DNA sequence: GCGATGATGTACGCAAGCGCACGTAGCCCT
DNA sequence: AGGGCTACGTGCGCTTGCGTACATCATCGC
C-alpha cells in the first residue's frame, strides 16, 4: 500500500500563500486526521482553530430547531474553514462536519487574525473566497427552491467530486438527504435513476461516478454557475482534470426512462 | 409636508465610521434617489459604486436561466451593497434591485478599495457584516426548504420591517412571490390568512403591519436566528424600537382558522 | 457460516405548492 | 365619470415530495 506524504501544498489555498506566511505559520500548522461525521465546529461553540483540508471534505450545516438541516456550503482543499471574523474565538450558528474522511491542516485562529492585520495577500484571498462562498450558498438556495431532487443530487455529486482526487464518493443516501434537506427515499430514487442509465454505480455507502460529462449535463445550471464563479475568483486552483466543456447543450434530457425535469419550467 | 434632510448618519454603517473616514469620503459621497424596482446592479455587469442605503431597501437576487429567482439577501440602512472583493470593478452573478424606494449614499468603489488597504475599522466592520450576510443567506435557504409559505411570508415582512422607520410595506404579492421564489397565489393565500386574524391589513401594493409581536410569534425561528446574529455582530445598529421579547413562546399557533404549520414537523 | 446491523428498494396515502384559468375590484388617467 | 390596467381572490387538477411502513440485501463481527 502506498502511503503518500501530505504537504501543506495539498491545500490549494495554503499552497498559494507566500513563503513569508509559511515561515510565520510553519511550526503552528498541525496535520490532523478527520473521521467521517466528525463535528469540526458545533453550533454556537467557540472556534479555536482554522482548518485547511488536504484531502478531507467538510460541509457546513444550518440546523433548524426541528432537527431538519441543509448544507449550503462545502469546503475541500480549495479553501479553509473557520476564518469568519477572525477577531476573536467567536462562534457561528452553523455546524460543520466531516463529509469525507481525510486530513486537514489546523492552525490556531490567533495566527490567522494576526495575518489579517498585516492585510496582505491573505486578506485578498479571503475576500475573494468570501465571494465564492456567498455564491455557493445563494445558488444552492435558488436550486433548492426551483430544481428537482434529481438535479440537486447531480449538483451535490459534482461539487463533492471536485474536491476529491478520484471518482468514488463515500456517502450514504441518508447522508446526502441530510445535506440536501430532503428525504432519504427521495435520494434513493434519484440515485436509482442515475444508476439505471449508467452515470453512477453504487453499493452500500460508496458511489462511483462512471460518466462525469453526462452527470454535468444532467445537473442544473447551478453547478456550473458556482464553478464558474469559483474559477474566476480563485485563480490559484488547479484546473479540474475531469471537467470537459464539450457540451454546448446546457442541460440534457435522457432518452426514455429518465428525465430530470426542472420543477418550475 | 415635512421634508427631512437625509444625512450620512442615516445609514448606520456610515454613522459608525470615524471622522477620519468621513473626511476621506465626504466629497465623494453622493445622495442618490432610488425608485422602486430600479436595478442597482445587473448580473455580471461591472459595479462602479458602493451603495449605503439611507431609507431605501435593496434585495439581491439570484436568477436562474428559466427566469425563476430567489432573494437570499436584503440590505437596508444597516449596511452597504457592493463591497464584494473591493479589488476591482468586478461583477457578481447576482442582480440587485430596489425593494423599497428611497435614498442611498453612493461612493466610487475605488475609495472603498483604498479604505480596505488601510485595514482599519472599516475592514473589521466588513468582515462582521460578511458573517451576517452568510447567516442571512444560509438561514433563508434552510427556511425555503423546511418551512411553509405562511412562515416565510412572516419572516420576509419582518426583515423588511426592520429596515423601515414605519410599519407600511410598499410591495405587491407578486413582488414578494418573486423574492421568496414562490407563486403569487401562494403569497395571496398566506397574506389573506394573516389579514383575517388581524396581524396585517393591505390594499393594492401596500401592506400595513398591525400587530408586530404576533407576527414575530407566527414567524419561524429563521427570523430570530438572523436577527440575533445581526445584533451580535453589528453592535452599531440601533435597537429596533418595535421589537419586544415578551414572547417566551418560540412559535405560536393561531386559534381556529390559521395554523402556520411547518412543512416538516 | 450466521445473525445483527445498517443501507437500500418500494409502495401507498397525503399535503403543499404549482400551473392554469378566470373572476373581482381598486386605482390611475384622461 | 368611466374605461383600462393592474393587483388581488379563488377554484381545480396535477405533480412533487413527505411520512410511514416494511421488505430486501450487503457487510461485519463472532
């Protein structure tokens, strides 16, 4: 078995920072292992560290008092988690949990705060990333309102896929349903359709994407909108090797059994 | 007729800035009139100015290609619009339009950019406001998913009310339906229920809130969650005079005809 | 191997909200 | 004053997704 050594550069944002910043942060930067469903931040609890995912994925949830929740944001190795405010060890009303197990670099928030006060490249990157985040959340909100579960599943799979180096998603239907704020059965039905036409395959808790170009065409515009904004504002990201822009057709309708029609045409 | 002279201090955020900042901005700060439904920023168009609403309200919409839209954010005199990135005259994929006519102070974005580079109090405020914005959007997303139109209407009315000095909302059902991303008829039905129990009254395009405490009790938790986070992070805001915390009951169910039940209990 | 556990498949009734259609009634303009 | 525009009211059939219930099936630990 090959064990690859992780480096800070595995987080794209860390990799984009200058040697000066790394000099200041180096010995405070810890590599920590994150297990599936670990809760990185509890709602309204102080946040002591900032996390830069290397190969883990973390999603941020807003939980309602009835227990229902949606995950309007997802963070992988393209950015960081917990920079909010950076003024004190403040909290947010959201909860963050590990969506895909892996490693992340951890840094005391104090250092990030100090870096802010130097107002250099890091601040610039944070402002850009904030804009990406807002787009991500708002587009997801519009998507929830107007698109079918089928389409939302495609979007979710693609956003997750973009943050992984392979095409296997370790997540159950149950988990996805929590993230999208829908029923588990709804996810199962949508996933079944995707499997029946050969776009994905899956077994217990493991989804394998077989035909990503097609998945992109089956997704609604929301995936591309977020992706476009991300690429525009975070130029330090490596181009995703699996994306292809061959499809000039914005959305695709499957022949026969599967038609992921929008709810409000 | 009494014409009150508007001052920069009518925008709370402008009012919270130090005299030094005002010295730098003073002669560049223009008072502009905004008419209902004016589009302040078109999607993907360069943003040349930053707006500080005095008594206008502006909502930010994410529009889908099918024409459907939701307004995940609302900005009144508590903050500003268009500070995103502040690095260049960049654009966003969202559209911003005037939800309530009035005046706003306008400033070339260049000056805001320069203020950022001084990284002082203004930056601090912006980071806090960013956090509020994210909460506002994400909570609205969760609300869209899990709460009824009845509840969402209450939330919308309250958020709008918080940004006005009186209790009259100049908006049609049609407009609200666009903001919430639902049908016009759905808004009419929800509004009728609220009127029947005496919480609001309305005529063509004008809604008057008669019983705000009750409106708050009829709203879902989402209004309070956003408000709480706003007050925590933007301490420069004046306390809303109309709010009362008398209700320890988190949600209220009307006797008889009206029961704004959550969609997923 | 084999049961326990947990993930997935499927069905049925129900309610919210949608699309559509059309009726009604303020308000403005001439 | 009256006509027209626009906003509001209301009903009907339909679809999506929800809640519930239960069946199947893969994996894991023993």
